[in-house]
């Protein structure tokens, strides 16, 4: 972890981001910009205005609740941005013969249903992997070793952390994911550079830390840690029925998400000894989910960051000093308003 003093931007100046396929998405207030490096070396840029439901309904700004809303909207924005980055590069998956046969025989409606089923199966797999499996392992261990409920909760939480750590470590061996982790590092470094008030140049950004306290990785770890704490407070009777415990833990997930969000956001704008202890494990996790970016990847981050801050940077200067400026306006799109949320 860098020894440099952490910058603490005010909430109104926060910039959120996400690494995507060969690019980066940056969001500030209602401005969202996605920049990707295309196969021809040019940087294509998509700009759009996005608004959260929190801006339309003040009730969703209540602490804890706003974290739940932000998490759901961020997941939606994340998926749509990943799809957008592929489209911006002109990547289209050729349907298999089976998919063509299904569409021909049953129409596109069946394909849409299949996509929904696939998404549902993905959610079930995640719930099984990160919820049910740790509980099952903890229960199995308790058959051989006598453990009080609080120890069972800790064992369950540790197993969940190990599964999460193994998952993000293993996928890092995939070339595309490794490059995404490099863009993730470029995202963090460029945001740190902006928060420090330095000019957004490749040289300045390379000097910054790639470990940021507001990262989604840190929030995920915070949620895992909070899950352990809350699990120790659950009634002992829940340990006798693994299915009931699974349902109870699933029902309190919004509370864990909401509290985790508040702590992560607070730690990103404040700096003290206690917060450094709480956020240290999440920053360690970022040693896996971020990599040192090269100059080309940093340039993409600069374009995305400048484009997301039209109040600070003239849109005409977004590509200044960047190798990869489109030859014409075809490389830049400006979309209408969408519903998203701030990362």
C-alpha cells in the first residue's frame, strides 16, 4: 500500500468508475463517460447524462437505504456498461447453430426467455457459492469439532472470504480479466490524481496509488466483515436449520449492503487511524483486482475522467495530449438521459 497521504475529496467532488472491456467508465454527478481503446488504436468515447432514482424520490436518500438503492443501480449500470464497451469495439458474438435453430423454430421471444433463465441461474449460482456453501461447510465442521455459535459464525465468514479471494485470484489468470484489472488500476490512479488537484497527465497519474478506499472490492470485503459481525448476533436456534438460516441471512443482506456502503463512502472522504484499520483488508484485496497500467491504458482513463467532468474540462480538450484521438466525430457519441447511479 502506498505511504502517500490519502486524499479526502468532499462528497460533491467524488468521481466513481469501473473498468470495462478494454476501457473505463467514469461517473460524476449525472455525467457518465465510457472510453474504450478500439482494435485500431483509437479511443472511442460515449457520453450520457444519467440520473438515480434518489434524485427523483428523496425518500431513497435516507442513510442505509440509499446504499441499497445505490448498490442495485450500480449493478445495473455495471452490466449495461460492460455491454456498451463491447458494442463500442464492434464486438458481436456469432450465434451458434443451436441458437439459430431455436430462433428459427420458436422466434426471438424464446431467446429472450432463455436469457432471463440464464441470468436467474447465475444469481442462484452466486447465492449457492457465497451463501449456502459457507454455511454448509461450517455446519459440516461443527459435526467434528464442538464450536459455540459465535465461532461457527466466524468460521462461516472466513470460508466465505476464502471463496471470494480464490474466485478473484483465479479469474485474474484469464488474459482479458488481467487487462481489465490493469484498467482498474488506471481508473484508481487517475481518480487519485484528480483528487490531489494535479494535472491529468500520464506522468502524474503513474505516480499515484492504485489502491482506492472507495473501490467496490473494498466495499465487498466490508460487507463480508459486517456479515460475520451480524451473524454472531443471530439467535442460536437458527444453527439447527441451515435452510432457515439461509433465508434469514438473505433477508438481512440489504442491511449489510446499506451499512457497508455508508462505511465505504465515509472512509473515502475521511482519514483517521480507525478507518485505516477497517479499510486495510479491502485495500489488500485490491492487490489482486488491480494491476499497474501501461501508458495507453492511462490515456483511456484520462479521456473518460475528463469527459465525466464537463464543468471542469472543456469537451474540446478531452483528447489533448492523447495518442488515439478519433479522426472524426464518429468516435464520439452523446446519448440521452438514462437511469443509473453514482458508483
